[in-house]
C-alpha cells in the first residue's frame, strides 16, 4: 500500500494534530506525514498529554519530590521524542523553529534527518 504524505499542523500546547491551523493564537508546527508517521505523531501527542496531567502536583497528596521528579522526567522525555518526530517530518520552517527553541540536542537533530 502506498501512502501519500499530507500536510498537518501540530499544536503541542493544545495536544492537537489538524489538517489546518484552527487558532491564530497558537503555535503550530507544519509537518508532512503519512501512514505510520501519522500514527506515531498522534501516539506521541497522547503520551505527552497523559504525562503532562500526571506531572502536575496534586494538592491533596502528600508531597513526594522523587515521585514528582520521576513524573517530570517522564514528561520531558516524551516531549523530546515528540519534538524529535516533528523535527524529522517538519518543513524547513518547522525545523528552524525547533532549532531556535533549543529543545533537541545535536545528536537528536542528526538522527532525525537520517
């Protein structure tokens, strides 16, 4: 089966992947994706959303720094994987935006373009 790459817009802060920009007040990253890449992006977005919710401290629970740190680390790792995938599939403008954010280290950027 042959898949044709299509243009999508990803808003990481909203946790959305859409065929067009829906909100001028959000930052979007443009990517060209198909098949398994599209599935991977959706999966990673869902993982980041789930991690983000669990990384926020809950006032009713006793404070456990190591537990919170572990959740924040997991969130950060998933977020980096998502940005790496966006970088890999992104347009040159998207890649430039991600480079300017300083989110990915040089090894991740090199691996993403292979």
